[in-house]
C-alpha cells in the first residue's frame, strides 16, 4: 500500500508520517499532485541500487 501525504500535511504532522514510514517502509510526499520526495525508514526493504535504477526505462527520464 502506497502512503501519500501532501507537503503541507507532512510539515504539520511530521510525527504521524514518521511513525507510518517506520511501520510501512516509506511515505511518498506529494506537491501539486506529483510525488516529489519519499520519507524512507532506515530499515526499509528497498536497496540503494534498486532505488537508483527505478525509472530507468521511463521515457521521461531520457
């Protein structure tokens, strides 16, 4: 399940989203309807390499 939070809500309720990231691995931060950042738990299941390779096949990244 992808958890989304808009930037203003993240700023105002950081503790809530920190807890959610710790429980679920990550929280996606949205600004103007677009994901602009992620809050990732230090024990997150995603690897550094997988995070950096994600989106390589996406034409908008070329």
